[in-house]
């Protein structure tokens, strides 16, 4: 009886051994000839108007800055510390560790030119680079770029605030 049961189970057990359709599929290699397409190549240009998955949301994040709140400022401070402070310094004066080691100093965020610059200028510089600064588009997501800009504005404000503008701070100072 046991032998009969084993013989009946053997074809079922061996049935999956010959089918590799999920692991070994027919496919075209990169830049190989493909008779399927008119131009004979497997590398095809996407159809006109095709949008990469997630690109609409990314474009929306680029176009409109998020509302500034404490969470965004905290994220901006964190990202600024990672990506910006090596050159710009923790306070934004352009005196970061890289500069102290001999790299040319970036402009201070507290200069009148950058205090007057609009947020889009900072976004474009982070995205495309400027002067010796290379592009951070592949490293910093659009929402994080806006967070960094919000934090830069907070740094700028912290350096030029008059005590009469913030009366609640007067009671906390010695």
C-alpha cells in the first residue's frame, strides 16, 4: 500500500521540475535586435505623452511648496545638516568643515542678495547646482528641498530679528 502511494505521488512531485517559465523567461537583452519592433531594436522610445510612474506627484511637489510647520522645519534642519552644512556651515555663513579644509567658501545665506532671493531661486540652485555646487536633484527629494529652504529662511530670520518683534523671547533671556 505504501509503495503504491509513493508511485502515485512521484509524477506529481516531478511535474514541477521541467517548467522554468517563471524563472527563465524569453526576453530581449539590452540593445539587441528585436524582430517584434519596426526599427529592429529592443530599446524603444516611450510613446509621446507617456509619464513615468510617480512623476505627476513629483511634478506637483516641485511646483508647490508645502505649508511651513514645525515638522517641515525639523525635517529641513535635519536635511540641511546632512547636505548643506559641510559647505555652508551650521549657521549658514559659508564656513562649513569643507571650507575650513580649503574648499572655496559658498556665499553666506545672510548676505543681502540671498536674503532678498525668492524661494524658487534656492529650489533651483539645490536642483541644478550653481558655481562649484553640484546638483542635488538625485539626492534630495522635492519636499525635502522645500524643507531645507524653510530652514534657511528660519536661519536668516534668526540672525536679523529685533527683540521688539518677538516680545515673548525677552522674558526667556537673562
